[in-house]
C-alpha cells in the first residue's frame, strides 16, 4: 500500500467535517506548489547577492521591537 493509498483510506474513515478540514489543508498544500509562487530570476539573484555578503546588515533588537513590539528569543 502506498502512502497515497493509506491517506485515502484514512480520509475515508473521517466524518464529513474532518474530511472537509483535511481537504482544505490538502488544497492549500497543492496550491503552494503552483509555479506562480516560485522566485523570479531577479529574486533569486538578490537572494544569492545577500547570502554572499560577508558583512550583512542585520536589524538590531531595538529595530525589531519598533517593528513588532517585542524582540524575539535567539
């Protein structure tokens, strides 16, 4: 039995509300694989440029507090 077979058997046992929730989640996962969500060549180039920077500019804790209202644990 494949994982997909197991998944279908699992969902067949769910009540309608739970199956609807699983279907909604699966639809969102499938949507996330749509090519329109891929990075553009320009975005990939910018990511590579930033990753190659040996001294990247990083927001300070104060900057984060101003934006989000609190700092995040490290």
